[in-house]
C-alpha cells in the first residue's frame, strides 16, 4: 500500500482538476497516507487539511523559474520520501523530472486536454513518454488521440 504521495500541480484555482486534487489529498490523509502538495497559489490553498504538507511554488516552463522550482521539488521530495509523484499537468510533469530521476520515484500524470490542432499530439505524446511512467487520459477523445499518435494503451 502507498504510504506517501507527492502531488505537483500548476495552481489552486476553482477548476475541476483543482477541486478533485483537494478532495483526493484530504481523503488520503484521512486514511493515514502522507500527502505533500506542491502548487502555485490560489483560493483553494486554505482548504487543504492541516495534515497535508502544502508548499506554494511557481510552476512554470520559464527556464529560470523552472530551474529553481525543480531544485525545490527535489529538496521537498528528498524530505517527504514519496513512493509516487502525481502531476496534474504537463508543466508540473516537466518541473518534477529532477526529483523523479534523482530519487528514482515513479511518476503518474494525466492528460486532460483536447487539442483542436491534431499536429500538437505527436509533441505531447513524446513529452509524456519521456517524462511519465504511467499516463491517465481523461476522456475517450484524448485517449484515442494519444494512442493514434503512439502512446501505448
């Protein structure tokens, strides 16, 4: 059984993904699982259980910010010793790679967007293949497009 999880996400706004993460983190700590959340700030930040370890960091692909954030995620992961990293978007996925590789922690992510431009999918699939151990597609259209573009079902 998993005893410690690190969740990395872009922000804590009122979107569905953010609310689901909030509910998931609070439910896991209620079951005795140690949960650490790293995210940009937002109005949901004060709704986490006091038992969730919450760190507010900028999650960005901007090279300078990304380098600082990657190092900080590594430091936090080294202390909380998660058995798994779950990222909520590809930006968080990219920022979690130093911790994943250095500490050899499996990383699960999900792809929840539908892109109007079909030419976007090969890039997305390559990034997911390189950066995640498991990928969850949210919705049949996204799953189909990822598989068509080379992701194993």
